C-alpha cells in the first residue's frame, strides 16, 4: 500500500514562494509518472503539474506555467513543487499522486495566498 505524505504548505503573501514536498512509500517510486493536484473550496480537483518517471518531461497547465516547477528525486521517493509568484487564486489544498491517480490520496497540504 503506497502512502503519500505532502508537506510544505503555509500562508504566504501574493508574489511569494513555497516549496511543496511529497514523500511516497510502499512501491518503486521511479516506476510512476507523478503529478501535483490542487482543490480549492467548492471546486473540483485539478492537475497543476506532471513529471515523467525519469524526470525528463514535465507538463503544466497555462494557469501555472512559468510560475510552478515540478521535480523529483527517485532516490528519496520524493516529488517537489516549487511555486513562485503566487497568486490568491492559487489558494487550495495541494496533493500529489500518480499522473492518472491510482494511489490513495494523502491528506494534502494547505496553501493560502493572501492579497
């Protein structure tokens, strides 16, 4: 059973930065393309970044492209999300999972961006 543990969220002013981490255990992490998702109150969960198994290929929707950077360390079974130039609309609970979610969701980490 894979466990996903997200961390690194917090309260930040608009224009600030945060770095999220997601530690995975229980499976060979490097076998999976990974992704970060977010869910704001009253909205559906949406994808914000994906990364291939080896880390050489990434994808971002237009809403975060140029501001967010996903990376991974397969030796540490960890995926990261560097978030810069944060906006109030980035406020959400952030989760990681495989790019097509197949693991049990973790508790997520709250990101709040004040204006």
